[in-house]
C-alpha cells in the first residue's frame, strides 16, 4: 500500500509494512506514480525529521537515469505564491493526478486490509486534500491506525449513508492530510 520508499532506511526495520495481493501489472503500473507521490509529499508543507531524512535519499534518486525527468516534473508542479508578503514557490498535491492515484491505491489497499472490500475499482474511490480541520466529533467516531506517526496515520469509518461505504482521513509526514471515500455499490446505499 504505502511504498517502502516513503520510509527512511532507519524506520524500515521497525515498521511492519502492510501489503495486499496485487497482480504484477497493477503493482508495476503505479510504481512511477509512487516516485512522484514520494517527491510531492516530501516537498509539500513544512518538513519533519522523517521528511528531512527521506529527502536526502530522494535527492540521490535525481542522479539516476530518470533523474532529469523527475526534477523537471517537480519544477513544473511548483506554483508561485505570496506568503506573508514574500514570494515563494509551493507544490499542491491535489493538482497531481499521480498523487491522487497513489492515495486511491492506498485507500483501496487499506479497505482490503480492514476487510471492508476487496478489489475495489479505482473509480469507486474519491480523494482530495483535506482543506478544513476535521470536526472533533467526526474524528472521534472513526477508528485510528498508524504505521509510524512521523510518516503515516489514518482514520476510517464504515458507513452506509449517502451512497458511501466508508470514509477515510490520511495523514502523511504529520501534516499532509487527505480525505477519501469509497462509494457503495449500487443498491447498497443506506
């Protein structure tokens, strides 16, 4: 689900990664997106220690055969903004189709892991960055899990309201928040 490349080398030994079955073409077909996802997540928002450690590894990947493509890809995603009267460039994860595909893959894998559904088609999963704080009562009604608090935490709740079977909140590197839902199968709405 969450690619091994998201974890600094020091964390990989102590974190039990969740894995789910996937065919070779599905698993290999998203590997390029996972590199983009890693780079965008590392550059979005303020860094924590895990981001700083992971960024050193990511920078080495820019020296590989596709490194120039990766640097160009990142440069094209940077958007000029003014923060506190100062010009800077920022990256917005929700503007990257690759990032959204990876988050959908993670949600689909977590749904399998938690026995909510198996082989859920990508088009049943909606995802976006979380733009507003999660209401406390909503967060308290969800189930919390983490793989490593500095790297990945998530909450979910099974529901049968408004054509949705489950809702998910995902946090990467302590600050990069996403919200997702899995649409119920037709005829299974609450």
